[in-house]
């Protein structure tokens, strides 16, 4: 019996998410959110020692493919990882770099 194949629509969405994740700064943001939990933009750019505009740009890209979730509290915006599968993907990607 032939195994059911994943639809191209699902594969296309998965490829888009992987393209967005596949950037060193975005991987660093994912790692920071994984280790520290929900964090503000300030926590992120200071923790990674990057400019605020750079952090905001990469967070926007991660938000567009639902990798991170944003929540506004007053004047601050907090980010967290929306999908736990992202953590598994992050671990697999970081293990690749150790090969």
C-alpha cells in the first residue's frame, strides 16, 4: 500500500517557515526566547547586542510566519515562541552546526 504524501500546500508553508528561520539572528532570537521565555524587544536586542531596529525587523519576519507571538502591555511588546515545534527545529538546526 502506498503511503499518503504530504500535500504541496503543507510543504510550501513548511519551506517558507524554514526560509525565515534560517538566519543566524533569527536563530539567536529563538534561542533567547527558548532559554529566557517571554521577553521584551529591549531584552532581546540588549541580550543579543544588536540594534533595536535589527531586532524589530527580524521579529517581524518571525511573527509573519507564526514562529513568535507578540503581546502588548502598555508601551512594551513582549515576544514568545508560538509553536513548540520551533524548539525542536531549533535544536536540530543547531546540532547540524556541530557536525
